[in-house]
């Protein structure tokens, strides 16, 4: 069955199977660059009639980002992905919990250290038009962080902007223009150039391609991938569906109503989703359209309000496998082997029954595996 799944990839099935079985972690294992521990963020509190309407946007989440990896945060709109991303970058303060950057608690940093950290972690937003000042030229938009953080002397700033524009695939001659003179995809390239101007080590892309035409999405995804490999970046990518991130992420964390329900290496997650919510999301992705009918039976009803999430397992009201304990106890995010974690009381029984769509590995993964294999061969050949 393995051979069929790899059809057309041009790679040795044995190699792919071996690397796949290994959890595909060799190039990006190691201690975390960024780590959230018990992070919560509640919004509001001033409800009607004295009853506080608190939204638990993020509820006791722990998650580590490894240096050099692309980690995707996936879940339906309102599940808390953007809030978690902002908490990890300290763009908002947590209601509880801590964030460690390379092992240091960033809540305890001095202002100068925090400023440096702000530079090292940049955000690319969904809507470039809303996040780029319409009155500023591209030269100023991209050059501003260089000036703010004193990353280059004034005489070199223009040359640096030109270089950044070339890096993201825009003609430097157009640096005098304003954002509205560019297409959506080009504007997103400007946003990426501005983020890169800070010489960051980590970029949070908050639905960076969701507002773009499908044809343009792939170009921006490829650009991010390429920049990541070229500049050694770490990427945290927020997306509402599983289709886009399959082709660019090393690991995926699935969120539901403020909690992480499953984290796994991308291929493992797509091939054997363990959590019923992951199974439902996956069955609903276009790439597995034969399973679309199944999706409807896997996911019932709408997402409940985050103001009053269901007790026990938040997902039990929509879960076809729910049983009495699910209404009473919240499942812990427990280890499920190979570094993956899942929050479901019955994942062992459910895993086999899932709509596990066996998709071929992404081109990006195949490319990386080939690079990895070549590097290993070179190492073995060295005297
Ligand atoms: P996602 O990015 O997954 O769509 P968000 O993190 O934006 O989810 O939001 C999670 C929940 O928190 C939603 O119910 C949203 O309405 C709420 N929320 C987010 N930001 C705020 C805010 N600034 N004030 C009040 N509620 C908020
Ligand atoms: Mg969001």
C-alpha cells in the first residue's frame, strides 16, 4: 500500500518509508526556540446583569516551537489561534502562564532585552493592505524598521531596501510606489520584506495567504518556504484549514475552543489523525474530497460559543464518538508516541475508525528528505 501512496514522487519508497517512520525530525530537533507554558488569555468580564461574559480565547495551552521548524496552528475561526500566536510573541499579555524564548522567561526581560526580542520575532498579517500604511512609499514601509532598530547607517538604507525587495521577488525600481499600486500578492510580499527588514529569527504568519487568490497563495507559500530555508527562519503559521499548511509545515497543532487537541509531525497527522476533530477537519479538506461526505457525519453542529464552552471535553457536543466521561472530564493532552500528543479519552479506540485519508507526501517534504539523504550520504562518504 505504501508504494501506491507515493505514486509519482520519484523517490525511493524505502527511503521515504524509513524517514517517515523516524518521525521526520532529524534536521529540526533540539531545544525549543519559543515555549508557551500553561498559557491562558481571557477577554471581557463586563457582561449584562453583572454576569461576566468571559471569553476563554486560550485556555491552559503549552506548546514548544523548535528552532528552524515550520509549526502550523490550525482550527476553525474563533478557536484561539491568533490569540495564541500573539501570546507567544508577547504582543498581548497572558492572563496566566509563561513564555520562554530560548529558555528565558520573556515576562521578566528588561525593556532593552524586550525591544531586541520584538525585532527577532515578526508578524506577517492576513490583510497586507490593513497592515501597511497607505500613505507611505514602499521604501519607507520596508526601510522604517531598519531606521527604528538602527540596523544600517542612513547611507546604506536604500540599498538594503532594494536588496529586501529583490529577496521577496519585487522589482526594486518600484520602491517609490504606495501599497495600493500593487496586487494582493505583491502587497503580501511587501509585508514580508518589512518583516525581514528586522532580521528576525522567527516569523508568525497569521493566515498569511487566506485573503489571496488560490493561484497566488501557492506563490506566497513557496516564498515563505524558500526564505525559511535560505535565512534559517523559524515559522509559526496560523491557518483555518489543513489544506494550505500540509505543503509547508513540519508539525501541526490543532486547536479547538482555546485548547490544543492534537500535535503531531505533519505526515503522521495527515496519515493517521488521532483526534476525532482532526479526523473531521481532514476529511473536510479539498484534497481528500472522496471523504467529504464522511466529513458531515464526523462533525455535527456548529462550534459552541467560547463564552460557554461545553464542560469536560470541549468537543464532545460535536463528536460522533462521545461517551459519558467526555461530558465530565477534560482529557489531558497525553503523549501518543513519536512525539505526538492528543487530548481524547478514547483516542486509542477511535484512531483505527478514522477517515484517515492517505495523501502523498508534499513536494516540500520530498525535497527536504532528498536533501537530508544526500547530506547523510556525504557524511558517510567522508573519510
Ligand atoms: P482564531 O484566530 O482562531 O480565529 P482568535 O484568537 O482570534 O481565534 O479568537 C478566539 C476567541 O477570542 C474568539 O471568540 C474571539 O471572539 C475572542 N477574542 C479575540 N480577541 C479578542 C479581543 N481583543 N476582545 C474580546 N474577544 C476577543
Ligand atoms: Mg485568527
